[in-house]
C-alpha cells in the first residue's frame, strides 16, 4: 500500500512537471497575457510592456494581426495596409488569378504600383477588435439545462451577448467555448473584403521542397506572399470598388534587418485552428489504429489519380493545384502524426496521466464514472468509426458525390406536401453554392477515376453488413473484378448525370422536380451512402461525440482542480492566441544536431533540375553566384532563409508574424517539424519547433528577385 502511494506521488510529480507550462508550451489568450504570462515573457526576453501586446484603447500588436481567409494568419507591415502571409495561404488566390498565359503560380507576380494589384475575389480578412470572458453570462443562461441540450440552447443564450457587442457598429461577433466548454469568450471582429494580390515569388521559391520537405526541418522554402487591404474613403470595410483606398491600420509591424541568433526571444500572434491537447489515451489509440491510416490510404489514392492528369496539362494543373496541395498537406500530416504519436509514446503518457487522475478522483463522485463512461462510448462507437471516415474522405472525397450530397436536404424539403417555400428557397441557394464550389474544381477524368476507386475501397474496407443496399446495384455493372465493376458504374454515372451540365442544372434549379432529381445516378449514389449513414450509424457517432465532449469537459474541469498551480491554456479554436519562446536548435535523433538557421547556399545544395519540387529559378541562381545580397545578408555573408523557434503553433497559424522582443517582425511562421507531428495532441518540449521564413529572405526576394523596391520602401526597416 505504502509502495503504491509512493509511486502515485512520484507519478504526480512527473505529471505536474510535464504539464506545467513554462516549456514554451501554450497558446495563450492575448487578453490574459498581462495577468498570466507577462513576467515569464520578460524572462524569455520581451522588452515591450503588456499594453503594447494587447490593448483595447491604445494601438497594440494585436491590431497588426489578421485572420486571413478563415484558415491562415497575416500581418500588416505598412501604413497602407500591406500584408505578409504565407505563399501556401495565398495559393488559392494566386492560382485563381493565373492562366496558362499569365501563370503567376509558376512565374511569380509583383505589383510595381497599386494599379497593378489584382483583386482576390473570394478573400476576406478580419481584425480582432476585442475579446471578453463571458463565461458567467453564458453559464447563467445554461444553468438548468442538461449538457445534452447545450448545443441546441447555446445560440439562444449567446444571442443577446453578440447583439450587444455589435450594437451601433459594423463589427461581427461570436462566442467560442474554451477548455471544452468550461469557459466562454466573446470575440468582436472587423472584416474587410476588398483584398488584392500584391506580390508572390515563383512557386519554385514559395513552395520550394514541395511535399517532400513539407512538415520538415531543415527547410529552404520562401513561403510568403503579399496582399493589400482596401477600405472605403472612411477607412471602414467596403465591398470591392476601384474607388476604395488602401486601409490605414491602427498598428503595423516594423521589419527587422538585425537577424536572429540562438536564444533570441520570439513570439507569435495568430489564429491557430485546432488542437486536442486534453485528448485521452482512447482517442489517441483510435487515431493511431484506424482513423489516421484510413485517411492516409484514401488520400493516397485520390492524390495519385489527380497527379496523373495534372502532369498532362497546365490548365488542369492550375485548376487542381490548390485542392491538391490541401489534400497533400494533410495526407502527410496524418502520416507524421501517426508515426510520432507512436515514437513519442503519447499513448503511454496519456495513460499515466489518466492513472494519476483516476487516483485523485477516486473519492470524488463527480468524476467517478468519467473513464468508465468514456471506455463504454469508445467500445460502442468503434465498429462504425470507419464508415464515417470512408464516407467523408472517400465517397465525398469525390467532388461530384460531395456536391450531390447537397440534394439530401432538398429531397427532404420536396418530400413534404405542401412544400415549404421559404425552406425550398434557402435549400436551393445552398445547392447552387455547392454547385459553384464543385464546378470550379470539376475535371471529368479525375472525378470519374476517383469515384470508381473510392467506391471500390468502400466496398473492400467497410464491413459488408454496413454497406448500403445500393451497393448491389453498383456491383451489377459490367466487369469481372470489383475494380472493373466500380469503374464501369462510375463511367455510367458521369455519362448520365445532369449535375455536370450547366444548362440542365440551371433548368432544374428554376423548376426543381423531385422525380428527375432522384433518378440522377450521382444523386442516387450520394444519397444511398448518406441515408444509410444517417438512418443507421449517425446515432452512434452522435452519441459518441456527445459523450466525448461531456466527459472531456469533466476531465478538464477535474484536471484544473487537481493541479491548482498549473497554468492552463485552452485548445486552439481559430481565435487569436499568443505563443512565446526562443530561437532554438534541436537534436532530432542520436548523433544528429539541427542548427536553428538555413541559408541560400542550402537552397543550391537541394537544387535538382527536372524535379519540379527542387527547381531553382535562374534569376535566384544568378543572385547567388554574384552574391548580390545587398542589405539582406548576415554576418557570415549568407542570406538566411529559414529559422526555428520553440513557439507553440498549429495549422491556422500559417502566415503568423514572428516578432522579436522589441516588437519587430523577424519572420513568418509556416510549418511544424516532423519529429513533433504529435504536437496537436501532446506538446513535446524537447522536439517541438516552429519553422519560420526569415524576414531577410522575404525582403531579399521582394527586392533583388522581384525588383519590387516600391514594397520595401513602404515598410519601416529596423537596422
Ligand atoms: N505544412 C504547412 C502547414 O500546414 C503547409 C505547407 C504547404 N506546402 C506544401 N508543400 N504542401 O502549415
């Protein structure tokens, strides 16, 4: 007994240490920096005062940061609304602006004056006006409501808070849960929609290293692009107009030419998308054993079918480029996450954390059944997990079937008699929107090949007892093997569907006929898989998600009680966060040391003519040979390209400013490192690094490679 107690105590200490922030772990809420982190930041090397980081009344760093396009971050670097973000964040806008003749993706683009800037139609950016802890108000509204009904009620409860925040302004506002719904915060945002492309290097610089180097250090990618925010004459958001003027920001970041060295302070402000740091061992196991490998397998196939066609024709490549990059990015992410969850023993770590928690909770009724409930939920859900993955990533990884699934709701509306005309109008609008998204990426050959392959994989990998009855129709198609049958079925679908015919689709929209719709083989297929799911398996997924959310909320609450001295931070949820740390090298493996900085000579070492991922543009080579580096070289005479820091970021932070202790821009964050790909679930203090483009490389490319000194002149350079 004594021995047991002792080992539990030891466990406690280990866990408290591994939990207790301070290791540069943490995506902190900017509002709370002054109260929670400021002293520690100063210890790390910060020279600014807390008010310069986040303030509602005075301009502060937060006013120079934008949520870029809803999935990335950007920073304002001039008094005229000039923005830097990543190349991969501007990728869709760059590809959309490109044609076979004016191929900006391939050749780069620089606006030498404002008239040359290109409107990026679908892009918008948002500034954070302020944030506020509204936990008390929200909890008061939810007080007598069982957790099971929170989702239904939350809109009603937060509505007055949001209305009040927006009152008399042009702002947008939303409330987000934190700490698995133990707290709630209000975010007030200002959204701008007239955004223009200002500059981008060639893809051979902006995506140098491609998918081979993606998620890895050492890195030599010039992953940046530039945009400008435009506003009405009153400096307020306005729809695109040629009369709009460059936005005058409350704050913009000066740019440092000083360079970085080991140990330098570095902080990042941005909009990290999603982490699950309080995930349990059961969640880790399901991801490793089943979910991640399934996603990788399905994406593998889709990517190879896309690539085959993209390599044949530049127009197809431009059309598919952005989608391909997105699929490839998370294909590799899930490979890396699985590998590192295993290598970094995340499952074991979670189990020992849970063992300690269970010991602490053993005499507390509130938490007594937490883990037994969870175990039961995982056991009940597991047999159906794959169906959801194969439906989302496989069947609906086929653009046509994904679009066709929009007809599920339309069918429900048309089924009723009389038809609710308001609901009909709204549903048709959604169908039209989904059509526009689909047609932009539709390529008949790629689509049909993916459809055949995904149907086959579903057939082979999902238990027969779960197949929709429609599977037998598919298998009646001509062919000897399942592969031939699925492909023949897909060929029939693409030949007969009216969804790929603009005129026929418009005609249908004008007069939606349920019979015609339900005869369409693409809609039949999509609805067969979706209805089967909704009727038979969704209930398991819903019950599972509810249980994981509910017990997860209790777990975080319990952890906070168990470790009153630990500094907790909420999981990423696309709201603004700050992370701080230092420039730091690391040791990925025995006998290997990774320096914190890469240089242009490293780009040349990786050069591999003929391999599109490692091509070096002639102009860059020329600058390298002439050592024409101007003011952008460092003391060694090299142009730095990338560096790494101990900051805690995730997807969504892409494009975030890396800021020194004085508040100057030193780089732009663009990736995480391979050895810490388990990071969204567990932070590893020895291995986790943020990969940044050195701002001197950005300036060098703009100036010497792009010749856009007009942009350099707009910025404030600090020497
Ligand atoms: N891994 C990076 C991120 O998610 C994106 C890099 C894009 N480059 C690429 N080769 N896919 O932030």
